[in-house]
C-alpha cells in the first residue's frame, strides 16, 4: 500500500522551509556549521524576548493550562481592540480572533471565504503562505506585480488588469516580505479603491508594521477604508521577537453586516481549532501595552537598522547584484543581473550556495517571483556576520555558472 499526498497539495509550495533544509540538516549532522538565513526567526540571531512579555507569561502560566474561549482570552482581545482603536479603527473585542501565529489565522480566513476556482490577488513577490493557503483552499492565486524599479511598490495597472468576476479578495502585505517595501498612503488608497469598486474583501498582513526604517510611516489599510470589510493580521513573532510562542491576531473591521455569513464560517473554523495556545495569549497584553523596545532597534544606531544598512551596502558591492533598499521588515531581496549571472534554476543556485559556502538563503521563485533572478537574505544577523556572509556569497557568485 502506497500513501500519496492528496490532489489538493498539487499547487501547494512553501520553499522557505523547503527541501534545501534537508541538505542543510545533513551538512550540520556531518559537522559543518551552516549559516541559516532562510527563516525570519529573530531568536536565532541573539534577539532576546522582551522581559515584560516573559514575566507576564510566567505570572499567568499556572492558570493557562485549560482551553480558552475559541477566539482567545478577553484581556488580550481587549488589548488588541484598544490598540487598533487608537489607530482610528472602529473595532471591539468581538472583532478580534487570536491565533497560533498569523499563519493559522491566514489559513482560517482564506478557507472560510473561497469556493473552488475563486481568485485571490496576491503580490509577487509574496510571503508564500498566502499563495499556498489559497491553493489549498481550492482557490486560484493570481499574482499582481510589484515593480522593482519603483522601490518594489505594487503596480496598480497590473492589479486592475487581473481582476475578474471570480476575484474575491485582495492581499496587501505591508511592509512587504521579501522586498521590505512600505506602501505610501496614496498607493494604498488606490489599491483599496480597486477593492471597493470590485467588491473585494481586503486581507491586510501587517505583521511588520512596527519594523520601519528611515522615518517611514505605516498606514493601516483598515484605517484608510472603514467602508470595506478588512481583515488585518499581526502578532508577536517579529517586532516582539517571540516567534516560538505562536501568537498572533486577526482584526475584522468595516461593514460586518455584509459579512455575517462569512464571519459565522470563520467562527466555526476558530472553534474547530479549539483555541490558540493559552500561555502565549498572556503575552499579548504586555506586548501591546508596554514600552515598544522594537523602536530602539530600528532607529539610527539600532541593531536592525545597522544590519539593514550593512546588508544593503554589501549586496550592492557585488558585481552583477543590485538591491533596492528595504524600508521595513527583516529581509533584502537582491537581483542577480541575468547578463552577468546566468541562473536558470534558482533552487539549484541556492542549493549550490549551501553546499559550497554553507549559507542557506531562499530562492526568489520561492516567493512566487516569476523569474530565477532573485534571492532573499535575512537582515537579522549581526552586521559583521552579514558582512562575512555577503562576501562569501559574492565570492561564490564570481565563479558560479549553471
Ligand atoms: N506574514 C508575513 C508577511 C510573514 O513574513 C510571516 C512570517 O515570516 C507571517 C505572516 C507568519 O507569522 P507568524 O509567526 O505569526 O505565523
């Protein structure tokens, strides 16, 4: 008897933790040290969890052993609601769903919406969970292009041209992973206007909303479009540096009377996963209410800012490599000029880099970028480690041919 994966898996890919990982594991087992620059996991790079978050979780641990309400504990939902109210978004505790990370909530939100063949507009490049979850839900991911020559901002004309009568939702990832683009208000308004004109639900993935460099300002999609049904996603994995707690939230805003049936479905999915991990829910109130230590990290002289600068400078020094300066988030997405670096298969490129230099990055096509001419690198390692890693990538590229 042979067990095969279901047909539903046919278009489901998640290369950030893809097959190259097995090679990295094998190298480590053979005694090599591998620099893992594939997952945006701050804990791996010396970022500590904020003390106030740890204390609150510990203080509540002895009463966190039971299931909670499916949507999550009230104090945490209240803290999330108050946070978004302070940003001008009209929501209450019943509009908040806590989850085991944003990832679980993305999966629930998409599954509750799509019928087979329904289309979802997703950026290219994207955080690939959105594409994978859409495919798994029987939907069709339709990618709108982000324009590298315009600081990776989404191309509104391309987006408009891809809307059909099957399009149900628009995904906005701002700040974007992998490009680090932060969207100006006018552009967001243009995107939201398309959603308005075509009756689309808005999924706003804003998990990097506090990781902004160079005086960038983050605009919440929900605040700009109170007349649209908008689901905003964020959580503790990045700015609060506790990715392993698996703690995130989803906020429903806008004219919910037009989404009551959808919300019933979302509620059923929330109940089916019983509840989010309870101890981690106790981290949310402390995180949102306390001092925002992330600000120190992104300011000039702050660790993340310095690392972003260093990665961007060093990448641009490699012949045939160019990189748009990331304005937010934890990544850089450099381009390999096809006239200089002839790469036909970027997964092979990533594997060859791993085998030769013991550095693991992720190929651009893993982010649904249509050509094999990009890769993503984290800006999480210390600046000197980034320096060393990027020098090795440059050395590797100098002699690399496919
Ligand atoms: N959304 C984006 C844009 C991400 O980059 C990530 C993780 O890298 C997630 C969501 C998932 O976050 P979580 O750890 O909350 O599941």
